C-alpha cells in the first residue's frame, strides 16, 4: 500500500507544497513550529483539503481539487492521534476506542472486545472505565495511541505521540509502539520534535 501526496496545502496566507511517496514504512516529519507538519497529517486524514494537486492511496484518489474528488475522513480508514489528544469527554477510555471502531462499521460486541484487548495490550486496561478528565496527560496519550492503532487502519498518523509521557514511562511505550507499527501494513507518519522518538520509531525522516 502506497500513499502519494503531491499538492499544495493552503491555510490563510500560509502555503506549503508537498511531494511525498510513502510505502509500508514509518516516516518521521520534523521541523520548527508553524512549517506545516500537522497540516500534512490533516490532509491525509481528510480533515483539511488540498488547494491544488492530489492525494492517492494505493491508486485510489482521495483528494483532487481539479477532479472534484474529496473522500470524507470516515471513509479513509485512517488511524490518527492528535497532539491535543481529542478524546470525547463524555465517553470512557474504552468507549472512545469503541466509538472509533463503530465509525468503521464494526459491530458493538466486536468493537468492545477489540477495544478491551487493545487497552490491555497497551498496558492501560486498568483505565478502561475512566473518563478523559480522570486520566493524567500520559494516560490520556496512551489511550489515544491505542485508539489510533486499533482496527487495522490503512494509514497511521501520529502527532507528537509520546510528548506527555514522563521519562520513566517513555522507553517502554516507545518500544511497544515500534513493535505495534511494524505489525501494521501501510504508510505510517509520525510528527515529533523529539529526536530520540524519531530515531527509535522511524525508518526514514524528512525535515520541513
């Protein structure tokens, strides 16, 4: 599975021309704040549309202004972790993952089983019944990671995935995340300012 992005991202007066080809690998994207790293993730996820060019996933056009094609986020099978976590505040940790699976058409019973297994595999099964406001920043981040990786997504997008973890927890989570990413086929993109995370998790890196 290959992701091809060749287009322009425009946000107000900001414009970024991007040309990326990503296969079954983990691509790290680095650079200072404000250069468009998160904007790339949002375009791939379908949360922001291109102003020019095209985005293709394994030959299927997902976004092309000239062809008047724009596939909605819920139809892209993308697992995304936002920098601000974005857990639904009225759902428990487990229910947040179930919600993501239900959006992909998975039955409730199956979604609950998958969510529970994912939380246990991530070492955070004990938090499954807690609401987001009851979680620490690191716990919330680990739930978001579990949500992004669940359900065999075609593309995985992680924005600063380990930034909220303390120094003691980070090495183990980093190791587990690397193993989980290796088990998923398809393009994976990680945005991070942390060189240790980039070095440990990514197969190659681009700097904006």
